[in-house]
C-alpha cells in the first residue's frame, strides 16, 4: 500500500494538480448554474473580429477600462453625498474629486454625472459642516478647471452669492482675531475660498457683474488688519482679476488707495479725483501698491500705443465712477474702440486724432 502511494506521488506532476483544480472549479460552477457550458464559454472567450474599414458613426467605441471604472464609481457615489454621516460625506467628496480628474478627458461621460451631482454639491457648499464645505470647495475647483462652460452660470447663480456673503461676514472676525485664529476651521475655510476664487474667475471667464461681486468681497482682505496669509490670498485673487479685467481692477484699487495725482492726458479733459485716500494711516496702502506694480501701463506717463489705449480706457473708468456723462459729438472710426471713443468724445475734432 505504501509502495503504491509512493509510486503515485512520483507520477503526479504540477500540471496534473493544476488541471485537477481547474476541473473541480469548473464542475462546481456548472453545478451552481454560474456559467454556461464549456463550448459556449470558449466561443465567448474569443473576441469578435472588428473590421477596421467598417466605421459606424452611431456606435460609440468602448470606453477605456479606467474611464469605465471611474464612471461607475461616480454614479454609485452621487447619492451618498447626502448621507447623514459626516465621515461618509467627506470620503465621497474625495472620491468624486478623483473621479473628475480621471474623467476630465471624456466630457461626454463627465458632464451628465456632474449635472446629477450638482444639487448635492451645492448643498455641501452652502449648508453643511465647515469641514464638508472645505472639501466640497476643493471638488468645485477641480470641476471648474475641467467644465468651465458647464459650470459658469450654475456657479454664479447657486454658489458665488453664498461664498461672497460668507467672506464679508467673516472679515470683521478675522481682523480682530489673534494668532490662534489661524488654527481654526473658519480661518482654513476663508483661506481656501480666497485661494480658489481667483483661478475660478479666470477659468470660468465670469462677466463684469460677477467679477465685481468677487472683488467687493475680497477688497476688505487687503487691509493690513487681516492675517498675513489672508492678505496674500486676497492679493492672488486680484492678480487673477487683472488678467480678466485689468481696467476695473485698476479702478477698484485706486478707490482704496490712490498713490498718485493723475493729470488729464489732454487739457480739454477735466481732472478726476479718485476716492482713495493717500494718508499714511490707510490700511490698504501696502497691498494696493504691490498690486498696482503688477499692472502694465498704470499711469498716463506711458505714451506708447498700448499705454494710450489703456490710459484712455482707465480714464473712462474714472469718469464713469464719478457719473460724468460725455456728450458724443464726434463720429470715431470703429477701429478706435468704444472705450477710446467715449473717453475723447468731448474733444474737438482737430485735437482728438493728434492724441490718439
């Protein structure tokens, strides 16, 4: 008996054991009804041949595996954004941010999912625990870098008023707070919003009215009474606003602190006095000066073509700010642009072309 068993063990190879296990698993699955018969299984394992010349416009090509997985995961996570457990909501927001990064190259799959997730995401941004708001804003920034056109109107309608109002309400608190305030969740939320608003404004290409809301909410953070990190974040907002609308930014900053007395570029133009004070006690002086140095052609002394155009446009901003309405008595050629034509509409016809 022992001799027969020893002979059997010597004759059994690794391939025999492997085949035995495979046959056992196959028969077990077939007994449970989990698989089809062996012949059909082999037929299904052979991929169908695809004719490269046969192009069907109505049939979409199969998605890559990682895109399909990210899509499935995001579909299953959306309803969990409203879960009662804060820890689950935070985890789901992290997962959604990663799914958006993966799907950013496949807008056809991402946009419908973003549309479904938007109501719950807005609720997390506007009416949730501060920790969830912080995490949701991170998701919003990721989504804004991918779906600008889709997000623009929704962001301006549903999110921007709440964020701007929150910044305005928290500004007096942070201005009076001590060094310990920088360790609080409220400070981290203020910092995250200020750091994210600038890139969002630029990527979403917001209109003038919405840009003014952002600027009005962030102006107070240029005060030296605010914590240093909040001042730096506020300056970053205005650096991004300069790229979108440099003239409005220049006017707003000079309304806070006007470092120069501007002389009209032509004697026929009336002098304009901006509201920004020049006293040494102005808390906005340091940050405004740093920002104005970033603006090109910020004074009328720059007399190249770009400087003249920018100077004229900014002069219009000053005039509009003082409710001065020029009478359009001269027909300007369209290539001069609306701003320059408006700026010099009070000049005599023989004087304006010499300056322009």
